[in-house]
C-alpha cells in the first residue's frame, strides 16, 4: 500500500527517530502523456499532474515534512502567507498533526476553492489588504518573535519534501527529461526540483534536465531583474513580485543551462483552455503558465523538435472555478423534454 512521501523517500530526507509520521498519502502523482499537444508541438510532452495531491496542489509534498519537523521541534502552531494553495495544505496537515494553522492571505485575491479548503480544514484565516509579498514579510517577522513555526518555502524542509517530485519523474521515465517546464511564483518549487534532479543524478546516475521556469508577465521579477511592487496577473497563485527563493531559482536556471522567461495572461489562458479541451487535463491558471511557456519555447527554438519535455501542472483546475466560468464560452442547453433531448443528440451524433 502506498503510504506517502515520508515512508517512500525517508533515506533522502533529513528524518530523525523523533520525526512524526504525518501523511495524507501525498505524492505518487501521474505523469500523463499529453498526446494531442505532443503531436501539435512536435515534442514528447508529459504533464506531471500535481493537482492530484490530497489538497489538490504540489504544496502537500513540502507541507507534510514542514509540519512534521515543526511538531518534532515542539511547535503547537504553524503560520504561513499564501496565495491560496499553501494555506490549504498547511491547514490540512496541521489538522492531521493536531496543531493550529494561522494562514495570512491577500484579501480578495485567492481562488474560491482554496479559501473553501482552508475554512473546511479549520485554519484561522487572516486577510490583509496587501499582496502576498507583504503577507510573507509580516509572517516572517511574526515567526521571529512568536512561538509559531513558519511553513512557507523559506522553511528548508518544504524544499526537501518538494524535491521528491523530481525523483518520481526520473523513476517514471528512467531518466530526467530534456526539459523541465515549471511555473515560478515565490521560486521555491523550481529550486526544489533542481535539488531533486541533482540528488538523483549523484545517487542513481540519472541525467539532468534544462530547467525552464515561467513567471507571469505582470509579476516577472526575476525576468526583469527587479522587485515588482504591484504584481498583477490572472494567475493569482503566482501573483508574487519579490520571490523569496530568487537566488536559488537563478542558480537552477544557470547550472542547468535553462531559462526563466515570462508569459502573458493571454498565453496562460490559451494554454489553460487548450490542455483541458485537447488532452483532458484541467489545471489551474498558475499551472498553465508552464505549458504556455512550453508553447512559447517551441516557437522560439529554446525547446527543439523531438525533445522530451515534462511540464508541471502544480494545481488542480477545480481550485479556481471562477476563472473557468469567466474565461470560457459557456453553452448550456436547457431542455426538459425527453424527445427534444433525443432529437438534439441524434442530430448532433449524425453530424460527427
Ligand atoms: N503553481 C501554483 C498552483 C501555486 O500555488 C504556486 C505557489 C506556484 C505554482 C509557484 O510555486 O512559489 O514555489 O514558485 N503558490 C504559493 C501559495 C505561493 O501560497 O500557495 P513557487
């Protein structure tokens, strides 16, 4: 039986005999071949569907471990700033561990599903008028003076847990892909993947990918080389103007011979619709930034024909129903009569 990441990858994690076994059976997510997009783009493309983690995003990979280590150190409460997914994961794992979660969110700027999760898992929710960067600054200061463990990705145990996704990819493919495409917000995940690929390279002799990270254009601090005071993008998950792991992300890019580039909201929405409609995978807009980037890099030659590319779908599309409803052409046919329905279907099928 699969029992989660602590059990599976203990030898790769800084575990002690006092680390509690906290698990929601996170990880072990599928690497889905994106057949139609592969054909269209002329590459071999897979989507690692992190939206199938227990709280619907990749955050579970880091959170089980950050919370376990917080409990190990005697903490009774954890705190985080979040654009939504971290708060959902923190809330769920805090509940499993029997500690309190305080989550600080930018008011009105997190997707509905994520807020609903934090509420249901029983977190204390604090909304501030500022953005994620301001929320993170505040919780970092609070964690200095108060008896709470900070579980944002500045906590090194988060990256330790998140690196396991790179292990799974190498195990599934037998090697690393040529290119790993990933959205960049606070820049923790790209740093964690690179750490994971390097560790597997050293221990198992698997290859190293080129790391291609993608920021949203209105929040592209690393690409522009400056802090963005008022980040804006439809992809609220990555609406971040001063990434905490900036330097680590640049190191991942440079050591791997990769790139960090930006994608517009239009490119994000195009990829968001495309992967659902063409390959049957519904991801949240922030996740679609990586696919938008793959499409851009195939066009400009940064990804070459025939290469194997893994794009990380960091969060489930169900997290953000508002964007789905607002950004698609909705046609719902209201019918109450069986015959009308039969005729409608018959005509439809006949025209296929
Ligand atoms: N994709 C999704 C769905 C996210 O929720 C995030 C970050 C990212 C990508 C970017 O990952 O920050 O490691 O570069 N969400 C954080 C949160 C900030 O609070 O949920 P990153």
